[in-house]
């Protein structure tokens, strides 16, 4: 009997991929799935507001600027969450704030992944001088306190014209967050790529004569991609909180409502006993953060059981 | 050992250079000429020229001995950052702010560490039980509440409504009086994340062989936790503590702003609202230097304490 026959006769069970295995484990965690639904609701709300603005639908969140009642009306059956100083509905403003927060956190994530992942992979794959330069860059960035770095970027980038494009409002916010928070993911990917580099599948790819670009982007990055997802499901929360702080400090969106701006308004309101704007913004931030935190932890446990919760 | 310290010292040079390069790119190249902004609306051309002269904004950017690039390095290395918008030397402002900032952050930080490490030990001793799950859930919930809400609600209820603490800083209050409430709020806000971190550290330790041995010898949980686990968990705890120390000098941006404490965080907020790049630049540089120095100290201490860490 030749070898080839032997192979065809042996019945191999179909292998399960990392993703399928992870998702199967994730689906068993009911509470994590509930949290995932909450996150989805926030995302669809943001997407819906974009749609509504694009088609100019006249619905609640897009009409946030409308005066619906007297100034500082407490929550009632007409205005569920009361009104602010201009008589605008707090409920509408909170819903609209979802769009700003999700947009900032998503754009910041994309920017930091787009910078951090390729840099980390290149540093880990090529080592040598390239590695040292990239490590130098991120060591420099990480020696400056994170909040200070974001603030410095946000202050400088705000209202600047770069390549003929004026950076305003939330663009400055997500640029500042994105440009400063790629260090963590870069470090993670670099370490992981160094580990993977000696494995058989990479050696096989090299012996096939694959180009370096192909090896990095088609072989290495897909194999460490679950780490990126895990990292960002948790980092997303930090981005949302950073946006709140930046908006609060007046570095965010100026003329549209955001959660940070609402909390800033509440500073003066609280002493008058007007708590609803503060409570609405806090609750909005709290639920998405809680859902993302729990879901992110569950995702990490399911996709990468070796990683520990920090 | 000496050669290790020297090598480690040399390694800080590129980092400091990198920080200076970054601040130069950020504040001089991207930030650009802000003399018109400093002069204010309706300023004459002469005033603007004077301001440009004072801040050296009329000098060439590169490629000259007296260029802005060289001066940026010179001012940073001699810690002479010029004057802020209100004509006061920046370094004087920073020196004045360090005291109140440290008075706020040091008790807050050590409060958080002590409380969360002791709670982590308790939680670790009941690991896997309903109490453990509940504790983790409360931690995550605490981490999900925005920092600003902690501050605002704390200030509103504890100080304004119930009058337990002064609402705002005033010069006639003693330091303990005006710092008490911000410290409490800071501890409450920071507890969630820290407790969860230390719990993980403790649980990691509890999986080790020496813990199993200790239990096998018949020691009770309390003894194992305090005699064995806590001692071994000290390494990650100390790392976290030492690396957080440089950030203590910065004060707390938001707490200082809300309570009007005249520390470095407040200085930073003022600088942001008046777009005073020079102050932000100085703060960025000084905090980076502190971080580099403390990193160096930690590494050297490690090599002194733990012989397993190689000096190569």
C-alpha cells in the first residue's frame, strides 16, 4: 500500500478554527451576549442618527436643537429626561451624543490600529535597525503621561489647517486619541510576531518564496488578529471616556451635544438642583462602558484562554 | 553593576531626545506661530513683532546656531522655559504647583493601593464564590462610571448638599481640609480598576506550586495569604507603585479643576484654555523626564534585589 492511499483512507476529523471555537465558547456566556446586544444597540443608534441626518429625517435626535419646553424643566411624561437651560430635550441630546462618542471611539480605533499593527509587525519581523527605531518611537511616546499626551495633541491640532483640511471639533479629538494610543497594540503585535516568526507556517511561507509583504500581511497579521479584536474591545471604553474628558475640557465638539459637554453644563446646573442632564449623560456612558468591559473580558477568555485579565 | 548603570543611563539619552523632538514637532512645527494669538485682537504690528522677538518665533526653524530647534533643546536641558502668558516664569509656576498637587495625589494613591491590596487579599481568599463574582462585577461597574461623574456627584452630595467638606479651595483652609474630599473621591474612582488588577495578581500567585505546598502542609488560608502570597505578590505591586510615582507630580487634572486646588493639574487646565503652548511643553517635558528617571531607578533596584534579573 502506498503512502498516498494510506492518507486518503485515514478519515481526519475536520479541524475547528480558532474563531469558531472562540465564538462557540462565547455563545455559552449568556451575560456576555446580553452585553454584546447592548453594544450593538449603541452602534445601531449611532448608525441610525447618521442615516437620519443624511436623509434629513425630522425625528427626535436630529431635532435636538429644538426648544421643547421651559428652561430646566424636570423629567416628566412630556420630556422624559427634562430640559436643559435652552429648553432643549435632554433625552434627544443624550441620544445624539451616542453618535459623537461612537464616531470618536471608532475613528480613534481605526487610526491606532492602522499605525500600531503594521509598525508592530514590521518591527517584530525585521528586527535590527527598523525594530530599534520603532521601539524608540513608542518608548518616547510612552514616557509621556497618556492624558498629557492626548491633551497636547488635541490642543495643537485643534483648528489647524493641515493639507488644506481644517481640523475641527471631533476630528481633533479622534486624531489626538488615535495618534497617541497605538503604542499598546504596537508592543503587543511586535511581541507576538517575534514569537510566531520561528513557527513552521512562516518557515514554510519563506521556503515557498513568499514576499516579505505577503508574509507579514497575509500570514502573520491574520494569525494575531484576534489579539487586536480583544485589545480594542477593551480599549474602546478608554476612548469613550477620553472623549468625554476632552469635550469637558472644551477641546471637543463645540456646537453639537456630546456626553462630555453635557457633563460640563451640569457643573453649574447641579448647584441649582438640576441633576437630570448629569444623570442622563452618566447613565449613557455607564451602560456602554459596562457592556463593553464585560463583553471584552468574555471575548478575551473565549478567544485566548492564555491571556490573563489585567 | 557600574557598567550596567552606565549603559542604562546612556539608554535614556535617545528617549529624552525623542521627547524633545516630539514636543518640537508638536508645538513649533504643527503648532506654529502663535504670536498673533498672544497679542490678542486689535494688536499693532509692532506688538506682534515684539512678542515674536521675545519668544524667538522670528528665528529660523533649523540650520542655524540660533535656530528655534537648537533653542528648544537648550531651554529644555537648562530647565528655563521662559514666561507664561501672565508674564510669570513657567518654572516658578511649576515649582509652586508641585506642593498642592502632591498633597492631593500622594494620600490618594497610597490610599488606593493599601485599600485595594487588602481587599484583593480578601477577595482572593473567597475566590470562585458568589462574593468573588459580586466583587468583580462591582469593580467593573465602578470602572464604567466616568471619572467626571464621581467628582461631580461627590462634590454635590458630600460638600454642597450635606456640608461635610468645603466645596472649593480657599487660601484660609488648611491643606488637610481642602484635600480631604478630592482624596476620598479619587480613591472611590480608582478602587475598581486597581482592585481588579491586584485580585488577578493574587490569583496568579495562588496557582503557584509553593501555595499548594503550603496548603498541603496544613496551613490555614489566612496564613498562606498573608505569609506566602502577599510577599510574593509584592514584586508586581511594587512595579506598579513605583512606575505610578512620576504621575503623582502631575496632580489630578480634573480633581484640581473641580476643587480649585492650585496645583499642576490646574496649571495645565489654564494652559489649555489659553492655548499656552509653552506651559504645556514644559509640563510634557518635565513629566517625561520624571518617568524616565523613575524607570531607571526601578530597573536598578530590581537588579539589586532580584539576582535572577540579568544585567546584560
